[in-house]
């Protein structure tokens, strides 16, 4: 009985710890809704901590390819994300043309991108720390000039 | 079973305590500390935000709002290396300024007293360039037949100096942004015509009015 109790406690503790670690960086949320007939509806929640872990098992050649093709963009993205973390929540860009509405903002340590237009809604929510991890890894693996 | 309870409770308490110590509460506390320390730094020197607002009244009525922390722009600009922009500096093509030494011109304006330097009143345009209370002021009124347009630019002289502080054929944007961050709340650019209103200004708020 005691053994069972200890095993249950150990298992429970491990699950709680694993869950807490997996979600400690928050979640990446992707919502795409196309309101036309047969349109796709994508709703995806991914633990943000899983992304840097997954990057470790991506073959280096893929990094090299991405880094080379985003040579101008990657250092810029890394610099922006790194700096954005230091500032309070803000509406960075908002464009509204009557039918289409695009909003890019930071909210509670996450980059939020919302795009709504007739027939399509796209919402992205990505923790800044995850973006920093990804861009720093891409930059670190960039081929030297 | 009752004789085992105290030992079981002790172990359970120990495991729970360890779990709590290792849980994200630690990370959360660290984040909170970081935020507190950064906000205390921020309270010492408030962030300066550059705002751009474009409102178009034609057709669909487009609106564009951009809010950028100056410090972010200062740090990010050197990371952009494209065309004429390198390391936060823009190369000026001498041919496009008709051999006018812009640095010498800026120096001359800085050393001069306040006053109106250029006043042009024509049938099509009114132009006024002046220096007033350490600001360089440019007013242009385009009296074109189809659309009237009014442009007002007000730039602190320190920013102008910083802009021309690089080499002869370069404008130092990073230095200009740094100089701008030391300025108080100010409206830098205002463009108005019958269809569009453009406003660029600087303040300590992270939201557009």
C-alpha cells in the first residue's frame, strides 16, 4: 500500500513537473479561419518550450539553408525581438483600410499578430522568448561571410 | 495505517516542497524580479516612443498607426544593411544634393541666431525655413490647383547636428535617434492635404492618442 502511494506520488509529481516545464514559456497559438465554403479552420496550440527543444534535433544543413536565405532578415529579427522584450506591452503597428485590419502588438511577453479581412481571420500568438531562441539559433548557424 | 501516517506525511511534504521549489513559480518569481528591476530602471528614464499616424479620408478611409520605442529603433537600425543604409548610417549621393555641403550648411545654421533664413512666397508654393528656440523649422504650403498640401517639419538642432556628425557623405541616423531620445515631447512632422493627414511625433506614451 505504501509502495503504491509512493509510486503514485512520484508519478504525479513527475507529470506535474513535466507539464509545468513544458508550458513554462507559454504556448504558441495559431488560429486561421477561412469563412468561404470549404475554407480551412486551423487551431493549433503548441507548447513554446517544445520549439527550442525541437530545433536541437533539426539537421544543421537546414539551419544553414534558412540562415543563408534570410541573411538580411535574421539579424534584424533577432535584434527586434531581443529589444522588444525590454519594453512594456504596446500596439506596434495597426493598419486599417476599412475591409482589412492588421494589428501587431506585444502582450504579456508575447508577439500578437492579428489579421482580419473578409473571408479570412488569422491570429498568431508567439512568446518573444521563443522567437528570440529561434532567431538566435538561426543567427548562430548562419554561414560566415 | 495510522502508525505510517506521520512518515508518509513527512515524505509527501518533502516531495511537494521540492516540486514547488523546482516549479515555474521560481521562474515566475525571477521574471517578476526582472520586470520590477527593468521597470525601476524605466522609471528613472522613461522610454521615448516615436509615433507615426497616417489617416486617409479618401475611398476606404485607411488608417496606419505605428508606435516604436526610440531605443529599439536605435538598437535595430545598425542591424539593417541594405542599399545605402549600413551600420545605422545612410550614404548620400553628392550628385543628388547638387554639391551643397550639407554639414557646412547645418554648422552655419547652428551657429546663427534665431531667425527666418528662407522665405519664398510664390503662386504655387510658400516655403519658410527658420531657426527658432534651437529648432529647425520648415513650413511648405503647396497651393497646387488640384490639392492643397501643408507640410510642417520641426527638428531640434541637436538632432540635426547628430544627423550630420558622421562622414561627409553620410547621415548618422542612430546618432540622430539618440539625440532625439533626449528631447521632450514634440511634434516632428505634420503633413496635411485634402485627403491625408500624416503626423510624426515623440512622447513617453506607448499608445497612440
